[in-house]
C-alpha cells in the first residue's frame, strides 16, 4: 500500500495579531497622528497589544520628548494591510495520522475508525501521547486513508 501524505496548516500562538476586522477598520484611518489610546479604540485592540506586540512586529511609530507613541494613520493602514502572519507552517500527515490539538504534534492514531459524514470522510482515534481524541477530516467523499 502506498504512503499518502496530506498537508495541514497550523498556527502557533493563541490568536492572530491582525484579524480581518482590524484590516477593515484600518482602511478608515486618516493621514494624521493618532495616540495609542485613539488607535486602540479605533482598531479594537488593546493598548498593550499595540505597544508590546505590534511595534515589535514592525508597526511604524514616532516618540516625542515625553516618550509618548504617535502613529500616522496612513502608515498604520498600509502596515496592517501588508502584514502577513509569519508563524504558520505546514505539517505533512501520513497515512493514519492526525494533528493532536492538545500536544500540538502530528501523531499516529490509536485504533482509527473511518466514518462517512455528509460531505467529508472522518477518521477518529486516540493520541498515543496524551490519550485524548483526535480527528482528521478529508474534504473528498471517497478518500483512501
């Protein structure tokens, strides 16, 4: 039997830094300077996220003599639009394997059982490391695992 692999994209980290809603809100920024409080209210992100995470990822800003952050609206909008989440990578899954969301590793399932769903085929089993249930979905109806 030939070994078939399937790619799965996994995002490490709890949340994406820039969401689709944030991109939509950023389009309305004007060509003027915004304070941290104003920008966080408009974009719907916390002030700490702007200072700690976004600036470390390359968000353009200036600081005045009192060490306050100032953000140009058009520069922020361009950065948010161009920002790409860089923490994603691809995992190759072999036959009978699935991604354990508890261990965050690809594992060979214990006692895998195939079921047919409405539009997909589902393979369910247990993780050999943590013992929790793992599931793998295949987008085509007639798939061979």
